[in-house]
C-alpha cells in the first residue's frame, strides 16, 4: 500500500527547530514533502504575494526528505507546493510546530495557521501545531506522541471540506492529555512603546498582553493550555456569523 | 450632541481613490480620523508588524480631516489609531472602499477586511466596503447612498462584540439593492506561471481564477454581487467550527 503523502510548512522558516521535530515525526508515518519560507514569517496572517514573483530553492537539510525553501509567505508556500511540487494530492498537510501559541485570537494573526487554512481551502485536510513557548530553544519533545496520535487519527478519519484543526501544546513535560475546545474570546491590550530616533522623529514598537475575556470558562483553548492540556479546536474559514443574518434582514429590509 | 467619531482605514494606501470617496461620505455623518498605509497593502491578510517599529506621519490630503499615513499593515494602522491617535473610542470604524471584491474566500486574504476585523477585536464595531472592480479608475459613485444608509443604520443599531460587516458592491450603475448574505464557498484555482530569469533560474507568478463551489445557491455574497446586488455578510473572528466539537470528542476520547 502506498504510504500517505504529508505536506509540511510553517511560518518560522525552514531552519526552525519546531519544523525539524514535525518532519521527524511525519517521516514515521508517511512520505514527506516540505515547502517552507526561507526566512521567518511570523504574524503574517493570511498574506499572499501578488506583486512579486516567487522563488523555490531545493534544500537538503532534512535527510531523505524532498524539501524546498520559498521566498513567499506561508500561504504562498502551500499554494506553490500543491501546484508545482507535490506529485499527487497530499493525504494531509501539517504546519508548525510553531514557536509560540496560536490559541484564541492568535489564530487570526498566525502564519502557521494561514498555511493550514490555505491547504484546507484547497481541499487538503490540515492541522496547525503550536507550542506555548516563543524561544528558539523551546522543547518540543513532549509534543511528539500527541502529534503522532492526532495525525494518525485524522488520516483514518479525514475531515470534510471546510474544517481544519488548530492544536496548541502547553510548555510542560507533564501534558495532561488532549482536550477538544472552542477558540477563547480574547484580545491584545496594546500599548505602543513610543521612542525618538537619532533625528528626533517618533517611532512605535508594538507591545501587548493577551487578555482572556472569559477566564471562568473551562471549554476554551486558552484555559486548556493554561491548565497543561493540549487543545484541539476545530477551525473553519467560513467567517459568516449565521446568527445575525435574520437580525440584519430586519434592519435593512 | 457630539458628532459620532468615525475611524477610517484601507489596504490600498492613503492615496487610493476608494478611500477618498469613503472619507467624503463619512464627513457627512461625523468627525473623521484616517490612519491608512503609506503604500498599497493588498492581500496582506491579517499581518501585523512585530519585528520592525512603526512610523506615523501626518497627512493633509483630506481637507478638514485629521489623517495619518502609517508604515505598517492595515491591522497595524488600526491598532496604532486606537492606541495613539483617536481622542476617544470611535463609534464605528470603516475600511475601504477596496479596489476589488472581498466576497467569499477573499475575506481571508483581504487587508481591507483585516483592518475591520482588528477594530472589531478591539471592541469598535466595523464595516469593510469593497467594489467589484480592481481598476485605479473604478467608479465608486453608485456606492455612496448605500454606504450612507449602512453606516447610519449601524450607528443607530450597534453590533454586539464579535460581529462585523463585509459589504461588497457590484460594478454597475444599477445596483438593485442590499442583500443580506452568507460567505460563498469558493476557492482559487491557482496556476503558477513559471518563467526563467536572465540567469536562467526559475521564478513563479501567482495567477488564479475564483471558482464558486456552490453556483446554484442564491443566498451567497458571490451570487448577490454577480447579480448586481450589494451584499452584506455578518462576519465573525471566532473561527471555531462548533458543529465538529462532538465529533472530535468521539474520535479522541
């Protein structure tokens, strides 16, 4: 039987340690193809490159794995991979492991999740993996058995079109288990750090703290990760707020 | 009574004709503040700038309107505007008018919509406006009365936290009316145009055609705009696919 084809990308770039762990785990399950950005692309949201051409360059940093670095965004990587690199439609696409959590509202800003969303739009089931540690020396070891379980489960029970998974791991060696969650309502309390450059002109550094708007609810991804569970949120790219359609019809008709 | 404060941004940049039309219309309704990108930022998705500082520069291109051009993405513009520019919380934020449609899956890639989403996350009700014409000489005149109606309606009936509006106009002088819709399921059929540079190295231009995956349904934004209606889709940034939570609990527990 043919091994499953697994496409991998990320947003931290092709040299990121989190990507290497994901490649190692996926090699245990199937045939792996990597198309990842040639430089970090964090917080790129679902950007795509429309005014510049894209480059693809073969990379040999993963033994026995076909890999390419791409000059574009994570979403560009997936588009190019599916159109120009993959010999057949992948059985699954996985993204990450991201250095830093993509739970709650982070899903909107995340390049890691945008790669997974792009695959899902193109009809390839997908999963984004992230660890709650921004460090380049983050320890991804404890994520491995969970990643293996989740990917195997989804290969055996493919998701229908329109849904993907957003998986976030706590930064602990004692992960209590998997928890199916919803996206927590949260927002960043921004405060821009205002400084003057040597020519005495102002510039601003964005800083911010994530505020959980529903800290008392234990069914959210933010609660799960804060309490040492790995969270799985079924995620969609149909942004329609169906509950408001009738309300708006009354307002406008 | 104090006039409503209206924050405006876009993704085509501060000099875009579509922004000027929106500014003119909003001046009829309230006090206007503009913070828009200093260069085009189309297809930026929900990118934010985390590795560079941001610049704000006062602009005088709109008579009687406080305006700034910002070096960042549309989402950056809104974050900076709310934290550093606006003297009080705006009553509404409007984005656009975008040169090109942001219906269906375009909402995921759109910088115009990311600005509106950012405002909504920060608790300011918001609307993204787009016209189904990519040209820099697009004719926005026929959108004006509808924009006026929609903004006044929302000022009198504010949306609760978590929902914003995605409005798309057809490119016609005979707009049939407003239609409340859901986001159409559609995807781009990409085909990368592969070329060789003067050094004989390959590069790729992204091209693609939007494919409506449900052309027979008349309740979608794509159908509405194709049939000369202005579409209004209630849009949310909670991406949880609630219908799959039970299914996943069965798979993983």
